[in-house]
């Protein structure tokens, strides 16, 4: 292979040190240190070299990493770095000066004269332009120089293991100051040596013979034959970056002609970023059916390892209340110091009234307390109408002073909007955090996208059931730790297992109170199913005692499914007796009067006279017996009465207002609604009709109680014309859940029906006294009864038509015909009576305002 080179026009102006040629290295004159950019006056970036001059490239004079530090000011790098390195010489560290390295690298025995030194900081070297005698070629000088450096290596301060090396520049180097850093890959472009010639693409063998002298070559990649990119090119990959730097600076612009080719080819070299093969990512992207399930399992494992212990920690401290400020020593001390100042009469009045209530229910309280001290694997269920004081009884009396208590209120959970809101509310109730309720919606979208593209369900998202189970399981683990927190190694039964220890010490178990159980159970029944199963697991594994508070009488269905082989400890809370109700109201009034009187005495200084209570000073309280009998013994109604009496109302006036308010509430919720559920913002069909509600109101106002089966047989329930209220038992259950009525049981079966609250009895009577309401509702009820009888007539007529069509009028059908005729006649007479009554009611509605 023959190679020949030619010179390009030299640079217009090349700066030299101190504007004069550098002396020969054999002389002792000090070299200048003002290194300047050699881009020339024309800014073409090429180096001027005369006919008797040659150029060497000396590498490893600057640290390559320094170039990355100067990238933000690339146009000044040629000047700033030498100025920075000059400081080493001024402190007697001339060995760090790159010019001194060049002086040491070129021995005095070589007859060369250095004319210019051009630094290349980003490539870690410098160009050295020199002249030499005519009888010695530049290649011979370079060979001697390489042999001398091999025998006596010169190692700079930043590279103690590799010395500097030199290479003869065969081409025309381009001193660009572009934003390009050295790489181990060189892009070799084949350009024409002359404008009129077409360059030949060099083979890999030719490229190897040219570039191998500069270092180990990892690979040579030719341009694909079908590529239309011009000029033609090839990639040469060196093992080391320093070898690529040397080859690029020595061979850029080199002209050669391969044997057998017609034209010469000039090499144009540039650094190229090697594209690393992404084999792992390629395999992952091509196997989604394997990778996605593995990724989902990894995320689940990561969540369990990282977040579950954190969540258990927060649930544990939520149960123990250890992170609450009210349990801190500072708060307790402040409370002791300011208890007299911050005491409020309202609170004392409430406590006094509740104490009277709790004294009445002392047997129930003792019964529940004793069940918490026994190792009985069953639930404690406290059922009572809303406002019967069940929660106050449990929290203020049964569990008073008990530390490890978890209260799970189902009402906010069931009233939350959407699955994310439900999960967030449930997590808040048990202290489960952190919770990323919003992430499930995002995971669902990712699942949908992956499934639509790959056909595989990733499983990143979880449905509501799975998330509820996860929260409850974490809570169960935390409750077990809480129950075992008081166990010590010094105990006599320290050798027992955890389960055996909890079974032997039921008093150490935590208590879980599930309030408002079965609230809106028809909307999210899956929540109650999972809560019931979780509670059953807690009591069966002796982790905690579970107390259910509910107003629903059908609580036994879900609880029996979760715990089928146990008998529940059932406590039913009813209304207070008139005597206890009066005592409750009077005790609240007396406590409030004491607080007000004491406040006045404190302001006046006190005269030592005995305090005078409201019950002693108000003569109208003698009416209280009669008023409480009309109001009933519902705790919430009694509290409303006590508040009205505190502001100065008489008992009769207060009870009259309460009854009137209850009547208005019944009228709005049950009688003046359409076919949608009262009180709901969504359109949802109810399971009872207005006529059925009015029938019960009217009959209960007359008789106080009704027989359950008698109501089922009434035409309004048995043959209702409302499509959603055709099931009479479902209608009664729905009305009971809405608290219009209360169904009393006898030996486990429904027996009697009474008003939902004692005050409703008087409210029902109040509604009957309103002629307009009574006439309107009776008219609706009679209209429905007329429709029922009209249907009976239609059925009888249809059957008579069929019988009349029989041939020869058989005698066997005469009895059936007579029966149908009698039934038809009876229905017709009822319709006539109903029409007469309806006419009178319409007259009332027309006359009354």
C-alpha cells in the first residue's frame, strides 16, 4: 500500500511565544509560558507548517478530566489553563509546567529546533512544531524520540502510572474549539483529495494497517452497503481514549491511496459517542408477559418491606394514643393546674345527667365489663335506637380508664365518595398511614394501558375489597403488638407462646369498638362483610375484644355469617322510664344552676348563703312529669328538652315545640316525598310507599302498637300498587331503618310495631289533627285502595270471560262463577264507599287553607 501526503495552505498567522522563535532545546534559554490560541487570523483552525518544518503531537501533558471542568468557557480554555499552571512554577514546582515536560521529553541529542508549542487542553496534549536537518527525516526523529521515552519514561504529576508519548503528525490537524470531547470511537470519513476526484472507500484491512500503530483497536465498523449517507465513512473503536486522541491528531487530513485504487483519499476524523447496546432493556421490552408480573411482584414486595412496618407503627400508636398531646405529661400538668379555671358548667351538667343515666344502666355496664375479663371468643353487640346513649355508655363507663382502645366509626367510611375517599376515611379511622388513595386511580390507568397494548393484566391496581383487607390485616398485626406490649420476661408465664398468653390474659387484650355498624348497609355491603370477617378473626385469635354499636335490628345476619358457631353477648338499649327520664333532666338543670350561681358568687365575693337550683326556684317544673310522659324516654329528646328549659322555656312549651318539629320532620321525610328516598341527593327508589307510611302513622296514632302480621295482611302492604314497595316485609324493614317505626320481637320473631321514637307517638297524633294533611293522605290511601279493588274486578272479569267461553256452560263451573260474581260485587261496593269518602275529602281540601 502506497501512501503519499500533500500540504494545504498554511495558517495566515500563528502566534509564537513572546513574538520570537523559540531557541533550540540544547540551549538554556527559558521558554516562554504565554500559551495562546492558534486558531490563526483567519480563524480556520489549521496549523501553518513550512517545507522544512514538521509537527509532533505530545500527549498526557494535561489531565483529560480538566477539560470537563472548563466546558462552560470553552473559548478561553487555551489561555486559562496555562495561566493556572504557571502558579506551580512560581512556587518552585516547575516540574508541573507542561513546557518543562516537553523540554524533558525531547533529548538534547536530537538536532531539532522548536519553533512553536501549541496546547490542546481538552485533548490533554500539545502540538510541537520543529525544524530538523535535511539529512534526517521527521520519521527518524520521531522513532528516536519514542525509543528515548520508552527507555526513560516521563510521568506527569497527575498520571503516575503512564508516561507521555509522541506521534508524528502525518495529516493537517484541525485546531477546533468546538464543544467536542475525546471519545474512544473515531468516525473516519473518506473525502476526495482533489475536488475533481471521487474518493474510494477504504477496506477494514487498510484502516487497520493505518490506525493500529497508535494503539489497540477494539473494532472496525464499515458503513452499511445500503446506506446513502455521504461522504462514506467507517468507525474505528480503540480500547483506550488516549490512543484515539493520538490517532485523531496525527491522521486528520492524511491523504493516502490504497493499492489498486484509482484516486487518493483524504481522511477526515472526528470523535463519535459510542452507542451502548441496551440488551437488557431490549429483552425487557420484548417480554412483557414475563416482566410485568415480575415487576408487580417486586412492587408488592417493596411495599410490604418498606411501608407496612411504618403503617403498623402508626396504627399501634394510634391505638395507644402515645403520640397525642393530650396524653403527654405537659398537658396533664397544665390540666391539673388550670382545672378550676377552665371548668365549664355545661360540661358538669352533661356529666350529671349522664351519671343519672348510667346509674340506671349499672347492671348492663357491669355485664359488659365482666365479658371483657373473660376469654369468650364472641362479639359484644349493643343495639339500640339512635340517641339511646350506647356510645356514651361504652366509652365513658365500660372503657373508662382503658388505654388500648380502637374506635372504628363506619358512618364516615360509608358516606365517603368514591373508592379513594372510602379508603382514605377507613385508613384515618384506624391510623393507617401513609396511604396513597390517589395512586390506585393512576394504577388503574396504567393497567388499562398495558392490557390494551400487551394483552396482559399487570395487576398494579387493587380493587376496593383488596385495599380494605390490606388495611384491616395491618391493623390486626398492630393490635397484636399492642396486646403483647405489657408482657415481660420476668412474668411467671413468660414461656407461653403469644397466642397462649393472650388466651390466658383476656384483660390484656386491646378493645375494638365498631360504631354505626350497618349504617347505609345497602350501598357498600362489601365493607361490612370484610369488617365482620376481620372482627371474627380478632376474637378467634384472642387478639382483641370487639364491641359492635348498631341501630339496625338485622345485625345478626352479617355477624352470624362471620362467626356462625358463637352466641353473641347482646345488649339492647331502650328508652328511659319516666322516672329516670325526669331524674336525667332535673340533674342537668341542677348542675347548670350550680355553675351559674357559683359564677355569680365568685364575682360578688360570696355571702355564704346556700345555692339555689333551678329545680327549687322554678315552679313550672311541676309540669315536668306530664311533659316527659308525652315526650318519652329517648336520650336525645331529653337532652333537647333540657337545653330548652335552660334558656327559660316552660316544660309544656318546650315539649310542644319538640313535637311540632318532629311532626314537620315526618311530613317532610315520609309523606311529602316522591318515589325517591327521602333525604338523599341521588335518585334511588325506596322500598316503601307514602301510602304505607301514612297507614302506619294513622293506625299507630290510634292504637299505640300494631300486630306485625296484621299489618302484613293489610291491602296497602299486601297489594301495593307502587312497584318498589310490593314486598311488605322489606317495606316494614326499610321504614324501621328510617326510624319511622320500631319492630319489637318476641322469641326471635317480629311481633309488634310501635312508633320509631316515643315523641313520634305524639307527632303522629299531631299530624292527624291537621285536616289538610289528613285529608290529603287519606285521599291518596283511598285512591290506592280503589286501584287495588279495580284490579280485583279486572281479574274476576277476565276469568268470567274465560268461563263464559266454555262450550255448553258446564254445571261444574257454576260455583266458580258465583264466587267470582260475589267477589266482583264486594269490590264494587268497596269502590263505591271509597268514592263517597274521597268526595268528602276533596271537599275538605277545597275549603281548607
